[in-house]
């Protein structure tokens, strides 16, 4: 009896692993930030439903991604422990699991919130599965540049769940993650280059070499730093956010310069870790700035600076 229970528990954990919980954490957090920062009111229960739909939709796309990439995952050290390469879940079960969850998340978002948010969620899932996973990842070193758009949709989806549409402020949140994604994954690819080469995935370091990848990381970090200020300039966040974003954007560029000069993998690992912190802090401040009593002082301070 205990053995059967252990097997059932293991199966639950395997299906949960299919949802890529680490990736889902960032997706949920950025989606909630977009929802919380959006103008207008939403019932807390509906807000929870919207975040749940974003989480389930992202997890469903991750499950389909694991189904399609099970051959790659089997040869990469970083992914060989996933449920499909280990044979703990049948491929057809993983595919059905992902497709059903994806459809359910989109339908629930449309019925409970609005169909604009549901359409964006469906677009994000389709983009991740068909554009990134199936079309781009194995064909071009620009896979993460174009395909990274899938991971940039969540704050826009959260925003649309409240407002019923898309505007410049939500597009700026999308652009922030879109521009962040290449630097984040190229830093990882620099010290996981052998892994990607074994799997024949044409990540930029494998195809163009480390020197070219480091130059691209610096270029994208230079574009990312000013883009990080957009939420403050557009009124989505306040002065506190703007100051922190400026400081962290500058430090991001400094780390990219260190990666450019470093012959080891140490600087790349530091940049990869900091990139996670960068996005977490910025979206945390967007939430904090929208909390009651936080944004108004920022606006007053900004007004006094302009007047002075």
C-alpha cells in the first residue's frame, strides 16, 4: 500500500515537473505585476483566476515543449533528469496533459475575465510551442531573440485581464522582458555551451563563438538599461522605481563589460544570476509603487523636481 502511494506521489511530482515550475514562477510574478499595475479595478477572486490561468497556460506550454524536446533533453546534463527522458511519463501523456491544460486556461480566462486576455494567452502559448520550440530553436542562433517574445507576454496578459485591451504601458512591460531574455539565456549558454553543442541546438555561442556572443550580450544590455526606465517615464511606476532601475541597468552593463573581458565562465554566471534579480526587483517595485500610498508621494516628488 505504501509502495503504491509512493508511486502515485511520484507521478504527481512528475506531472508538476512538466509544468517547468521555475520558469512558471517568473511568468506568474510578471503577470501579476502587469495585472496589479493596470489602471482600473478587478475583484480579488477574478484577479486570482487570471493569475491561475497565466500560470496554467505557461505550464501547459512548458509540458508541450518537454514533449517535443525529449530527444534533446536526454543528452543535455541540465535536462536529462526531466520526467520524459527518465521514462517516468509516456510522451503521449505529456502531450495530452499540455494540450488540455492550455485549452482550459484560455477558455477560463475568456469566460471569467475577457477574451482579449484569453487571446493574448493563446498567442503566448502558440508562439512558445510553434514559433520558438518547433520552428526556431533547432534552426537559428536567433532562436531566443525571436522566441523570447513568448515569455514577455504575461504582464501584457495580466494588464488586459483588467483593462480588456493593450496600451503603450503594457507594451513597455512586454518590451522590457523581451530585451532582457537574450542577455539572460546567452549568459547561461556561455557556460553551458558544451551541453547545447551535444544536443545540436544552435545557440549563439555554439554557432558564432564566445567572443561574438559576449559582444551581443553587451549590445542588448545597452539597449535594456534605458528601456528599464520606461515604466517610470510612462507613469506605470514612480521615481523610486526609476532610480533603482537606472542603478541596476548601469550595473547590468558593467557586468556585461566584465563578461566581455573575462576568459572564464565566472562573469557569465554572475550576469546570469544578476539578470534574474534584475527582473525580480523591477517588477517588485512596480507592484510596490502601485500599493496604496506609495505612488502618490513619487508623483509629488517628481512634480517638485520638475517645478524646481
